[in-house]
């Protein structure tokens, strides 16, 4: 907010509405000495936030983005020209927190607001959380959540605000059954709202038909003769508040323009190399059984048998003697197995391996990532082998041809998988040369003392270190954090 000399009175009102009229030294001391506590998972507060807006606090650029949207709403009331709000940021930088805070504020003002995404899993899971709350037995929040394609035939400016979350998943055209949009999908989304808002990360495009990017949305707005308000979210709050880890991932995957380097450590985030999938599962199961959230995900390098065999999923992901099934396909799996859309949020999802389409948009405390043979180390860096992928978006096995931008999509997919964990990430590669390469960059997983059980060695994850102020976005001490994820079929 900017207040010029002729708005001194408004500045006083603005501050008076946000500060108590009395001093409180004890409160100031508590603020300055308080540790940064583990954040609650986004989905766990979604419903309460939409109804009450009591849980999420926006900081720095997040707040700036929020204010730009609210300003756009006021300007629309005054008949001023439409502007597009574009917000870019990496995993966990607060894009969805901005979306939920906006929805809460606008709903309280009785504005017509909608949230749109291209992910079936994310939309269904958010709706499910909202339905489960006692304040919403009639599913009042359900109409607020949509797919990008839902606005094909809506009249212009029929919404006050449309929030396009994960806008990197925008497609060229909307399609529903036999119907196909007559104009680009991004144009439909811009035109349907008085204030269109796009939240995205250019490095999370994982399918060839996903065309959303900062440049594309800017270009679409310019063609419609509209100006763009752009905000970049620099802070990174998911991986224990460790921007150091996110930078390391970008360098590892060749997305930062330089070669990988050894992980130097960060007291707010743990990274380790497992020596086998068995060790990875044992460490993560300990965290899972202890009440935390943990998941194993993998590159899409194994076939996927969608039909269960009786009451069990087929263990398609096989590494030596170790095997696990992919998460369930569809919404009607055998009893005791979560539907694909809920792999990340139901505790029984730990028993399956998730893939990029399941994990994207979600988070969990401890993340295990298995690198398949589609990404291997050769001559000191990671290179892509699209022919090793079983994802038809990456490699067409019938024609033996890689898809469009296959290498970039593989790297982006692993970037998503490697940034799901909030307290720590464990890595394992099925390729021996790659495993050796990673051993020079990542410390080995620690296997402390065995428990006193007769003949049973129980493996425990590393104890979180003392909080550190280094690289934390707030500049304060950062303690360890906790999260939870979901799957591919039916993305819209």
C-alpha cells in the first residue's frame, strides 16, 4: 500500500484498523522470541478458511497480490478498465493460500467468485474437505470450485473474480465430450471475470497439452488490450522454508542453467539418499506410523495395470525383490484402498506409489522419490531417456516416438516430486550409475540404533536439528514442518 501526502488521514485509519491502541511489551517479546512452528497442511484449513478466514496469514508479496485483486474489484465497481492479475511462484510459495484468502474475503462481501484448476484430484479433494465440515452439510462451497473448461459458454464479466490456480495447466482449447471451445482457453478465462487472476509456476508444466506460462498469459492479455499486474513470489515456504533446497533441486535437474552441486545441508530441511527402496520404505513408514504424513512417489517408468486383481492392486512398480502398486485408478478401488484423487490425503495412500499426476498440488511431511530410468546421470549431469517412460504424454510406445518437449516435461515432473516434502526428502535411483552420482551429492540416510525388539532392527529417520535462521524467508528461526499428496487419471 502506498499513501501520499494528501492521504495521511487514510494512512492513519489503515494503521488504526490493524494495531491495538495500547502498548504491550509482553506481546512484543512473544513475537520476537517465538519460533516458527510447523505449518498446517493447506487442505486441512481450506474449508475453515473459505468460511471464516482465521488460519492463513499473507506475507510480503502474497499480501501485495491479494491487494491488487481487491483493488481490481473496487476499480470494476467504478467502471474502470479491466486488468489481469498474474502471480508466479515456486512450490509452496503461497499461491493457493492467496487463492483461499481471496475466496474467503470475496465471499464475505457477497461477490461472485470462483476457483478453477486443471487438476481433478485437487478439485475433488478440496470439495471433499469442504463437505466434511459441519458448517457445510448442503455443500454450499461446492459451486465455488471448477475446472478451466467449465467457462466455455459463459457470458463475459459474469463473475466478479475468477481465480485460476495452477494456471500452468491451462490447455490450448477447452473440450467437454464432443464440444470444443471456439477460442483459446486462456481467453475464455480472462473474459468471464471482471478480475481474472492467474497463479502459476512455469516449471510445473508436465503434459504436452498444458500451455500455461507467464509469457503466454501476458500475450493473451495484450491481444485483448488489457494491462497486467504481475507479482513474483520469491519466498519458498513448503520445503521447511528452505529456498536453499529448492535451488539445489533446480541445479540438480538442470533447470537453473548450471551443473549440480553437493547438498551443503540446511537445519530446517532434511535430504538423504536411501540405499534401497526397502530402506526408504522402512524410514518413511516409521514417520507414517508415528502420526506424520509420508508418501513414496516415482517417475512414470513402470507399466500401470488399472484393473485390480480381486481385492488388490497389481504391484507394477518392481525394483529387485521390492514391489508396490501404483495408486488406484478411478474412484471405485477395492475396499481399504483410497481412490486415486485421495491418495495424498488418506493415510492408506502410503501403501501405494504415487506419480506426478497424483502428487502435483499436494504436500506431505516426508517424501520419498524414486528416480526411474527416464532420468539418469551420465558424465556428471542428469540426462533424459524418454523411451524409458511409460507415460503416453512422454513417449508413444506404439510409434516409438517421444512426445513434444519430452525432456523438459520429465525434468519438470521430477521437480514437482522432489518438492512435495515439507520436513525432508529421501531419494533413490534404480540406475546404478545415477545412484553413485547422487552419493557424491547427497548424504546417506542415517540408520540409528536398532530398537530392543528381538531380532528386529527398526529404522528411524534423522532427528530434526536445532532451528536455523539461515535462508528462512521470514529471517526468523525455522523449525521442522509437516505435510500430505494425489494421482493422474481424469485430469481436466
